[in-house]
C-alpha cells in the first residue's frame, strides 16, 4: 500500500491542499481497490448451487400444481 503525502506550501489554503490530496488519492486508485475488496463476494460452492437450483425447481412445481388446482391465478404482465 502506497502512502500519499502532501505538504502545504506557504501561500496555499487548506481547501486547495485538501483538493490536491483528494486528487492524488483518486489517481493512485486506493479507494477503488478498497471498495472492490470490501464488496467482493466469494463464488458459491457446487453444493450450494445445487441446493438453490433444487429449491427453484420445487417452488416452480408447487406453483404449477396450485395453478392446476385453481388456487392461484396465472399472472399476466402488461407491457407498457
């Protein structure tokens, strides 16, 4: 990790120094990397994928059974 250092010159305001610091941090790409690491998710295992697929299949079959019995209306989507 690279440390960003900024020194304030004699006639520079705090706002311009802060702006210069922010620009340098943005150019180094620290924030982008940290956000990438923070929100990263690991891939699902084969077992978890299989379990999720079985849940979807069972849910779909149950919905089809209820439609056949007339307990659930078929949904229609209005395209605008």
